RNA sequence: GCAGGAGUACCCAAGCGGUCAAAGGGGCCAGACUCAAGAUCUGGUGACUUAGUGUCUUCGCAGGUUCGAAUCCUGUCUCCUGCACCA
C-alpha cells in the first residue's frame, strides 16, 4: 500500500466526517481518550505505539457498533519548549541542526525552514508549529480522531476552564499554601529550571536536604551549627571541624545565636532565616575550643582544624564521625601524624554494623585514598559507605539506645529527638555546584508562597481507591501500582514561575503559572464543551465559574442569563458523553497524570462521571536501546510512513509485542512484516476477483475455519490482546488457506469470498488503509470505517477436519519416508489402506498429494513388493516409495 | 534499598498444571520456479535413533509439591521501569 493511496483515505475519512460522532446517535456511546501530546518535535514511533493501540481500540469499538468519540488536543504549556527556544537564541549548533531536521520533515523550502527556525526563539511558536504537524502525523498514522474539538492548552477557553478547576479545588480544600525549596539564582532574582543551568540536561541538579545540628557553644542559646546528611551518626561524633582559613560569623535569629561560615549566611537567608550579623571572625579563633553534644550536653566536643571544610557547602561547620565518614577519618589521621595534641586522644567510635563491611580503612584502601588530596577516591568511598550503611546497616551503640535498629529507622528517631530538644533545623543544597547559562551561581531558595495540591486527605484517597478498585484496568497488575501511587501522593507544588501556562487564579500576581501536570487532569470533559463554546462565540468574561458550573456540572444559571441556553446544551452533551469510558496511555504516567486524573474526578464530579477504564502499553525501544534526542536514534513517524507505509508501521507495532512488553523497533525486522501484509492482500484480492462461487464441502470446511480464526481475533480485540488479534487475523487465517491448498490442491477463493467482509473488517483496526482499499475493491458499499461486524460464528466441520488431519498425517509420513530413502528421488508413491473411508479420502487427495510430493501417488495399487498392505492399520496407511 | 515487571529454542515472542520439544513471526538450511536475482511456494530447524518409530535433554539457576510442571511453592541470580514536583 503506497503512501499516496493512504493519503487518499485520510482525505476521504476527513471529508466524509467519518470520525465525527453525534450525541443524537442511539448506539451505545464510547468516549475514548489518549493523553494529548506535548509537541516539542515530530511524533516518533514510540508515540506511534500508544496512538496505534489507541486507534485499534477506537476502531474496534466502532466495529462493534458503538458511537465512538475520540478527540485530541495539544499540551503546549510547560518548560521544555523554553529550553528549545533558549538554545536556538544562543545559536546552539546541535539544537539548530536537530530542529532543521525536524522542520525538514514537513517543509521542503530551505528558506522557509530557516525562517521557521528563527521564529522558534519564541517558545509559543515551537509549540504551535509542532502541534499542527503532530496533527498531521496522527492523521497519516490513520488515527480515527474527531478533530473538531481540537484545542491547545494556551487557548483562552481552556485557560478559563482551568481557572474554574482550580477554584473548585480550592473550595474543596485541596489547594494549600506552604514553603517549598526551589533552585534559584540570586543574581537574576529568579527560579531556575534544568534548561537554565549549564549542563543541566546532561548532569542533573537536584535539591538535597541537609540536617543542621546545633552544638551548644560558649553560652546559652548559642550554637555552632553543623550541617550533615547523616544525623544518625551523631553518637559517633568525636569532634567538630572548622576551617581556620575561612571567615565565620556570629548571627542572631529568633533569640538564638548561630555560628556559621559567613558565606552560608545569604544562603540561609534565602531559605527563610532572617539573620542579623553580630560579629565576624576567622575560623582560627574557634580552634581547640569545645562545644557540647546536642543530645548530651555533658559530653564536650573539641574543635579541630580541617582544610577540607568548605564555606560553600553547608554551614562551614562539620561534625566529625571518623568511624563512618571517609573525609573525617583521613583528616583525623593526618592530624595525628602531625602529632596534633588534641587529635591524638581521639579514636573513632563505631556505631553502625554493616554485614560485609570491614572497616573504613579497608574501604579507603580499596579506593586508593590515603590523604586528603585523593578527593575522588574519598568521595567515591563516601558514597559507597553511605549507601551501604543506610540500606543494610544496624545501630550498635554501647549505651543501648537504638541498638539493633536499622539505620534508616534510627535516622528518623534521632531526628525526632533533635526536634524535641529543638537542636536541629534544615538546609537545602543543590546536589552539585551549578551555574546558570549566564554564569551566575545557582542556590536553593525556600519560597513561602508556594501553593500545593494536597492529596493527603484520607477520605479523598479512600474515594479514589474505591474508584480504582472497581475499574477495569488492563494489564491488570497496574491496578496495584495505581493504588500505591494514590497512597504515596501527598502535597505537590502546583504553581511555578517559569514556562508557558495558565495564570494561577488565586493570587493577584501575574508571575505564577499553573504547573502543567496539574492542569491536565479533567480536560477530557473540556473536549465535549469546547466546540459548543466556540460556536456560541462566548467572550472570555462570560466563561466564568458560574458558566462552567452550569455547563459541566449541570447547575442552573438564572433563566434571564443569556448563557443559560448554551450552558444547558453543553451539559446535555456532557451528560451524554461523560464519563470517559476508556483512557489509554503509558505506565510511566501512573504516578502523575493518571493519579491526578482519578483524584480530581473523584473530588470534582459526581460518581456517575467518574472514569470507567484504563489501559496501558509499555514503551517502545529501537534496536534494544531507548530512543532519545541526545542519542539521535529517534525515528519520526513520518520517516516510518515514507519507508514502510502507515499500515506496515501499525502492523509491526501491534504484532511485535503485547501491551505489557517493551516493544523493540528492529530496523531490519520492520520490512519483513511486509511480505505477510502482501500475502493477505493477494489472497483477498484473488477472492474479490474470482468469479467462481461454487462451494465444495472442502470449501465449507475452510469457511468455518476462517470464521473460527476471525472469531478468535474478535475476542482478542475485545480483551486488548492486539498482538494475538493480529496473529489470528493476519497469520493464522492464511495458515488455514495454506492447509486447504495443501490437502485439496484447489483454489480457495469461493470460500474466502464467504468471509470476505468479516475478514476485511477484522483487519481494519490494525491496517485501516489496506482494509478500506480492499473494501472498495470488494464493493462493500460503505467505507470500512463506517461498517460494523458481529463476532463471527463458526461450527467446525468435524468430518472434513478429520479428513484434513488424516491427509496432513499422510503427507508428514510421506515426507518422513522420502527422507529415509536419502539421495534417491522416488518417482512413485504407493499408499495402502484397508479402511474404506480413508481410501476414499486418499483418492480424493490423490492429485493434491502428487502435486505436493512431486511424485506420482497411487492408492491401493496392486503393486506391493514389500507386502505393505498387510501392515497398514486404520488411521495409519502404509507407504512404499520407489 | 523499596515497589512493579521480565528472564522460553539462533532472534523476537505466545503459553501459565496433562493434548508441550513448546503457537505465531523472523532468520537460517534444503527443495520447486527462474538464464539469474528478487518475489512466491514446499519441507526442515534440541539431540540421538527409525521405511514413517522410539528414547533422552530443554523453558535464568537450585530445591520442593504433584501420578504429572515452562506453568504451582521456596530460595537464588540477572535485566528493565518507577521512587516525585519533571513532561
């Protein structure tokens, strides 16, 4: 099937409005959705998998006679397009090359390509350009989408709908305000995202929470504040480290005095600690003084000098746990070698036992780290011991406290203790030293005006669990993951200051956008409303909360409100189409999209509008490797159409793996599916062109067998086992035809004609173009996409099946014997049977057998030199070759 | 580490207590057709064995339950995915 033929059908479907259902239909409705695409580039074959399976679902439901509504929109809000625009602004060569290639998929004229690329410095242009072309990708793939309600998330009507959604969430208590750490550039006074950070895409920067431990020092309410990732090691603390080379400061905040590195002050101020600086001094002046252990003030802890302590990281104060921290161990070791007096008295205190861990010295030796100069080795050792002790270690404190407790658990206990004594606080740091692309440092700031979606309510979770419990989900084991995601979701920040998006309606400020995952939860209902809103030419102001309450929830507007009629009309439609009967997506979205989708529905809608089903297909890799822009191994769908056709792409995707398996796009295997597709086309075309209508009993047997295979395909479609459906409809039907030809040596066309319509229709969910083409040639009268089919019924013809199996057995035996005579090609084959029925079968098949074996077959011939006739038994005729 | 999933013949992949040496698709080998290539058709493709039979071994590894296990149980190894504010 050529691409131009496929294009013909795309246009026909469109011009005949084949996929545009009406709510006036009497058929059972089926409202189906696949998440809208985020268009940062052309769709690739990975997206193709989800959309193909989605389309198979939609088409099969249409075949079943349901009134299918499958709309699509585009998700253009978010930050990834910013990264693309920024890179193009910077004239980033790689990005330019990539996008020239992408645009080149759709545009021929190099000048136009260049001007488009230039327009992409505005992120909205990237999103809009690809949105319209992704639509083209989906159409060419054959997706049976109703494009009338198509919208983007930047549309005014949509944004007003999102405002409505957020006001509803607020009214139901699901939106709360709080503190939140973010990556921040003090120089730019702005939040930064992955794409603002130098190498942020390849070397991800994350936010890490340090515990600040307050060591009482020199007077009440004064503390040396140390930062640590491992508060559980506090009992192993032998001393504090101060870098004598750097500046420290005494600061005051909330009636406490903190002594920390001067450089840490700004950082902490950004995190909500409004320090007042009292005095500054060099670290040297703290050396050899003593602080107290925060959990046991009688224990005095000496302060020792350490060059490895940095003012940039943490607070510039570190507490030392030489038994469990490589840096501390080596620093102490070096001091001892220098005969530093107060260091010589100190020995490491082991407080954690870990199976298979033989002490820090061996660990350091393994990493070839024996001096503070071996930074990398020490760092690697630190990571290793941290991970190992955290997951496998058990506390072994001498005083009995926490003994035997796992490190993970002990960490919490100690934190609780510190909090109770108000001896701790927290500090957020980036996981690595990072700079903006302009070269400004990136730090962590804690925002106190962040809004969260708060999913922690028990009742809400319960309601959502109960929805999931009764919902059909395929593959079923994902149900468990969804329950877990529901339990695990707590507070989630839902607004941010960057990227395209809808303004957050609950604050005056224009700088807060709704975070793009949070706005994609109940938009399925908007597909139903949007066309009517547009047709009614309502102004943005008219799309207020009262309007959406009426349109989406059926509340009544005052009768004198001019919008009442249209709102009623929309609600009628919503009432017809909602809920979403089935949503198909990838399992990666379970912990966000799908969970939010379920949560938001149970909160904002009455139960009768809650979603009805979920299906998932795993991802698709190429030649065993994940596809990614950076690897350059992405295959745009358009290239697949060009190289293989949409039908072939679809058939390959569907037949290569069931939903629960990762599919592998093997470049050399895709074209191989083609011969099967040709085979089907050839067989059906021959039947269409055949003028022979007379059915022999053998033909009748074949008809039943074809129906049986098609019936199995039907059931497989019904159970989302599309790989199996493809196998039945494309491969096993052909195998039945082959059996027929082999045993009867006749033309199967009269039989195929009997099942022509059913066969073509049951190919159509997977290869709609071929099916339409064949349907046209067969003069089915209507477009295949507009026809319905019932499950084929078959009554297997047992008598002939027995005959076929018998002859197949004979052929097998003939083959076997022929191999035994080796070398010599026999000219004559004698078959002897005493059973009259079998003899008749053999005579019946005589010609076919001769044709097949390439030697003349004689049945019950008088020539019987080996006395085979006597050896023959019922069910097993004797064979002699010469 | 936790959670979910997976490991099946040369490759992909189905099977999920007996009809399983294990569907289907590739690949490969042999044969037919062809001047040839391609396409197509036919047969073979765990081992040994046999005028069409029979035996043995195999479904990550090791045990167990059972008359019987690729399928159930226990342990173990390896791989993939997710572990958040990112679409």
